[in-house]
């Protein structure tokens, strides 16, 4: 398995633990974490745990299913950085409830989704006659 894909999966599990910890702390003491904790928790779980797991598994498995190499290793590497940066910027925005920071993090997260989509679509696209 490519180191980048393993890193996506490892980070996914770390985000799951972090998101769960945020929920537990918030349930114990709602004032312990500033900002919009429900959205912080939700985005760490969805963009951190779920999306990162999909990225790691998808980048490993889908090229093998298609019988082709991944379209762009470089794009996948950049996706790793952009996806994590976007999540952390967005998390900082939710902690301080700064809409411009949340929007920047959201744009970066969307860019990572677009990178993944482009890379996978170019990898599994149809070649040759229909069959």
C-alpha cells in the first residue's frame, strides 16, 4: 500500500478518536470547548473520519479494480495536504465561529474532494470499444 494511502487511513482513525473525544467532553461540560461544538464534531467525523477513510481506501482499491495505475500520484499527494489543511482551517473557524475562516476551510475541503473525484474519474474512465 502506498504510504500516502496508509496515512489517509491512519489520520482517519485519529480523527474518529478526536471527534469522539470532542463529543464526550462536550457532553460532560458543554462550556469546556468554545465555539460551535456540534458543527466542529460533525465536520471532524465526516471530513476527517469518513472522507479520509474513503480517500485512503479509494486511492488504493479503485485503480486495482480498473486494472490501471492511478491517474496522478502527484494530485493524490496534494489532495492529502489540502484535505487536512482544509479540515484544520475549518475546525479553527468553528472554534472561534469566524465565518470567513470556515468558508476558507470549506473551500479547501471542496478542492480536495474535487482532486479526488478528478483523479478517480480519470483512472476508471472507459477506454476503447464499449464492452
